[in-house]
C-alpha cells in the first residue's frame, strides 16, 4: 500500500480507487464465469443476466476514471502515487474489456443453443475458461498485495492458455469439416474460445500494470507466447 | 457477544457509575436529613439518571470491547474480554470476519486466514472478498441491520461452495456498529449433487458401447450360434472382456467421484517419495516385463518428503508409469527420476518414455475426462480415458502440477512438480 499523507482525504481517495478496482474485478470474474456456464449449459436466462450486468461494469470504469482524474488535478501526485493512479485507470479499462468479452460470449449462447455444444467441446471450453479464470483470480489477489514478484510469475503463465486455445481451435476446425451443419455453432464457439483466451491476455496486462505500479519499471523480456492459430490449417 | 463475569460483586465494585450513583444517593439522604429537600431531589434525580444511563452505555461499549480492536488497550476492558473473545472466535472452525460499519475487517479468525489468506489489520473487505453477491449482502446488512445469506462458489484452486451469512452484532435496542461475516462450507452436498448428474451423463455415454456389444453377443448365442460350442466359447471370451472393461470404467468413475468430494481438503501427512517410487516400480514390474519394457529408477540418496496422501500418490505414479509402459512400449525403456526440492522450486518426479510421442494439439487436453488421443489404441490397451483425469484431480488436491512435454518420434516426459 502507499504511504500515508498529511491530508487524510488524499489517502481516502487512493483507498477508494483500489477498493473500486477490487469490486470491478469481482464483477468481471463473475461475468466471465457465468458466461461460460451459460454457454455450456445452454442457459439463456443466465446469459441474459450477464448481458445486463455489463452496464454496471461500464459505469464503474467511468467512475474510476473520473475519480482518478480529479485526484490528479487536485493533488498533483508524483512517483508512487502517480503510478498508483495511472495503474488504476489502466486496470479499470482492462477489467471493462473482460466484462465486454463475457457479454459477447453470453450473446452467442442463444445462437449456439439450438444445436447444443458437443460434450467433448464443452469440456474443452470449461478447461480453457478454468485456466483463464484462475489467471484472473490470481492477478486480482496480487493486486491487493502489490507483489511485483507474483505479478511476474502470473505473466509467465499465459502460455498454458494459448496452448489450450490452439488445441480447441484445431478441434473446432475438424468438427466443421466433418459436417457443414456444424459450421454455424462452431463459428460462434470459435469466437467464444477467442473471447476466453483474450480474458487471459487482459489478466496478463493487469499483471504487467501491477509490476509497473510497484517497481516503476516495465517487466523485462517478451511475453511468452504459444498461440499458433494465425498460421494454422487442417488438411481435409 | 458480551462475556460477563460469573461473580456479580466484581462488577459492582468495578463499575464507577454504580458507585457514583450510590454516593449521590448517600449525599441526597444526608441532604434530606438536613431538610435541604430541593438539593436532595436534584441529587436523587441525578442518581436515577446515572443508573438509567448505565445499561445503554454498557450496551454501546461492549460490542466495541468485544470487537477485538487492537487499538484498544487490553487494560481498559473489563477483565480479559478481548482476549477471550478473540480466542473464542479463533476456536470456531468456520471462517469468520468481524467487520465494522465502514466495511473494514477488524478481525479474522484462523479458519478465515486459512481459507482466504492473511490480510493487513483494518483492510477493506474487498481486499479478500470481491464477489458482488457477498458485497451486496454486506451493504444491505450494514444499511438495514437485517441478517442476509447468500451462496458463494469459489472455483479455484478447487471448487468450494459456501453459505455466507452476514449478521449485525446488536445488543437489544441499539444500532449495530459491527457485523459478523461467516462462511459455512456446503461444498460436499453441492458436489454430491453435481457428481450424481455427471456420473449419470458419463456412465450412460461410456457404458453404452460395451452394453450394446454384450447384448449383440447374447442374442447371437441365443439364436444363430445356439449349437456352435466353438463360436460360443469365443463370444463368451469377448463378453468377459467387455464386462471387465465396464468394471474398470465404473471403478475409475467412482474413484474420480471420491476424489472430487475431498478435492478442497489439502493433505496434511508427510510422505517420503523414495520408498513410494520403489513400491510403484515393484508393483509394475510384471506389466513392464510382459510388454518387454525396462523401468529405470534414478533416486537420490537422502529421503525426499512432500505433503501428501500415500495411497493417492501411489495411484498417481502407477498411472503415469503404466501409461508410459503401454504407450511408450516401442522405446523399450522408461526413466523415472526424482529431483529433490531446491530453493524456489519443489521436488519433482519425472517419467520419461521413448515412444512415438504425443502431438502438440493433444497435450493441453490430456487430463480432460474421456479425452483420447487415439480411441482405438486406448481401447485395445484397456484404457478407460479417465487415468490422467484422476492424476490431475489428485495433484490438484496436493497443490502440485502435472507438466507434459513431448516431441513426436522421440518420446514424452510427464513431470509432477510439488
């Protein structure tokens, strides 16, 4: 946490920001997990709830940005405090994107509902979302402790999610080639898988922001990548 | 919440308000004796007012005293109520948080620290609990003073379901200043529910094939092959095989279900991996010999202890070595290596085969239920499609990881990292 200031109101403002970020995180976590559950169980009601919850997250992001800008204007922060506030803005926008991805996944539930998700694919989707949500949970836990070391460790784990996504991508392609009637639902599922994979990327972004907030430097080295879908083809 | 002394006298003597009231009455009596009626009346009213004020004053201070607030010096509290309250909360095995009206955590008990991690004193509740449902409950209770409950599911690292209850600590008739947040673990009943539906879905799907083939053979034996002892013998052999397969499947499904039940309880025993791996090698020697595979075990000299359940870890390594024997048969050799823990990294057991290897796209998905790289190969090798799912479950409970590396044509390495 940041050191205390002579003005307690200033501390209050910083505390408010980190509290709202944590709340946004909780909301984003729930939306992402509900969206996948709705998809796998073909639960349209749950999907509808995810879609309407997105507005709350959007409002929260605007509130955090407003408050952060006000604090900058009023307190003229430097060093640690400035990074803390800038970090809040960045994390809030990452979390807002996570919410959008959850919402987009939820929207596809209705399209996929009619044909249903094949059992093996549903398991794959769940597996992918488990990895991404674990990443998101860990990063939000690290946010409250501001541990640069742990943030770095999380950043290095994105690889696993990429490998899983690549495998699902391939499986979806084979399904489509087996039977053209699968194309509609599989295309939607392809986007859903991509959405979930993107959630993992946003979690990694947040980990990098936390690293920067605490240390003042960017984490070094390239992000580990194992996403080969950009060049993937399947022989028919 | 209020912990009172059994001995009422101590409270009498220690309570300055009662003492003051008594003194006032005494002086009032004196004043009355001296015919100063007006003074006596005023003093009596004062005494009554003090006595009347006292219970409400007690009511307001006691929850604070009981709130185990660290900023309050212990000596100011009546007797050692803070210590006792703190100890009482800590002795309860369910996670508890004591929070104030501004949603700050005043105290967490040991069970809460174990379940959700340590926190700084006076941290805001969102540092540990982010679920919107829980936060809504807390806010609603703080605003209205009503008791609220909500179900909360945590999915990582293992699924746990809690019934969360927020209740105000309110002595009769006064506004609550503090609140108790308690977590009742109802994972077991929820997991049992889900398990039943999963079991039906999986079993019906996977058992259908062997059942259909059994039915086919029985019909053939009753009809066309009725008087053909030779065909009958052959069919009965296949039928036995199918029944054995169903048996294995049911066994695996049951053991998976049992593991799911206790997935959220980390094992507390300590096990030495050296004799354990020796045991696994001895147990699988016959299978390896029949497949013409050699198991080479490379162990360090000193014992390597990890937190774990002996039987479950044996199951993990038996499964992995067995897989290596079956699917890496062509390599003729399996290497089991134990690396003791070093700074920053736990102990590792790696099982390497020199078989055909596993294609990249299958690797991340090997631990999914019924995921098979090659359905035919798995069936012919008596696999149920659940072996690695079981391994994954056991390792999740042990907070250990399974790392799979493989190169086509060169073989695979399955590493368990504690």
